[in-house]
């Protein structure tokens, strides 16, 4: 089982991070995203979802690329700064999925820019993270 990972620049975080229980989400990643989207909406967060995933035909893929879609952008980008961070990026995963090379590269750029980056396989952990971030 994968465990929720928090990644950030050393010494940047103020306060103690949340405790995670690592109960995996059972279902599809898009349903995981929708559940977290509802929670973020009611948290008052200023956030967005980058629609990078999913299947696209070649024409759509070329159109999105020309429009500036960046492969590897995390699923949820919270633009509010808290706990010493510029913002928070949350990458959602299900089953045995792991971050791609593009995702790792974007995570590293965000971390270098002062962002908190989380990769989680657990809705419970994502909610705990949002609650902690906005406390």
C-alpha cells in the first residue's frame, strides 16, 4: 500500500503536519477527484483542477498542447498561502499508480518555488491535509 507523501523545502513548514491514516481510496481516480473537489469547495479554498488526465484523441491532444497544457501538473492546485507555503498542490492516485516522470519534474519545480506538494492514495488523508492547511 502506498503512503501519503508530503514534499517541501526543508525548514519552510510552520506547525506540525497532519497525521495520516493511509486508508486507500477504492474506486476510479475521477471519482476521487470529484469527492475532494466537493470538500475543497466548502473549505473556502481558492483552487482549481488542471484537466490534464484522461483519454484524448490526437486532434484534442494537439489542441491542448498548443493551448499550453503542461503535462505533470498536480490534480488540485490550492492558491492560498498557509504554513509558510506559497500554495499547496495535491496529486491523487489510486491502486498501484505512481507519479510519472513529468509529475515528479513539476513537483520538484513547485517545491523549489515554495509550494507544499502532496501525493496521496487516500481521501481521508487528502481531507486531513486540507483541514490542517486551513486551520
